[in-house]
């Protein structure tokens, strides 16, 4: 049976929980996230497990303990801070032996 191809707009990641739950249901088509969840479930089966997989569509759902999931929001950097970080990275590259700069 051939995989049904969805357009990008149809390939969702949905994280579902309630205040009463102690787990997240994470439904995703995202390959990187599926791989990360697969590795985490293999290493910590008591904290994360595969709930469902649709091989035809290419999505998976995992159940993950709430205490293992966090959402990190990054605030935008100012232009000054961005330039300082770039200069710092350039200086670090110059200090690292054997690395050529282009």
C-alpha cells in the first residue's frame, strides 16, 4: 500500500493535554520530532510510549509524561546583541586551531 502524500499545510503537530492529565499526547508528522520521540521512548519507556502510528500517512502519536515536556519561547534579539554574538563567534573560530574560516 502506497503512502498517501499530504501537503505541508496538512502535516500538523498537535500537543494535547488537560490540567487534570499528567501526560501530553503528541501527534506529529514532523520527522525530526518523531525521531526524537522514538529515541526518548526507547531510552525512557516509563516516561514516553508510542500510542499510535499511521504508516500510510506517516504520522505518530506518543504519550509523554508532562514533567518531561517544556515549551521554550525565545525572545527576539536586538541588532546590537546579534552583532555582538556574531563577533564573539568569529573570535571563537579564530581561537580554534585547525579550523579554516571562509
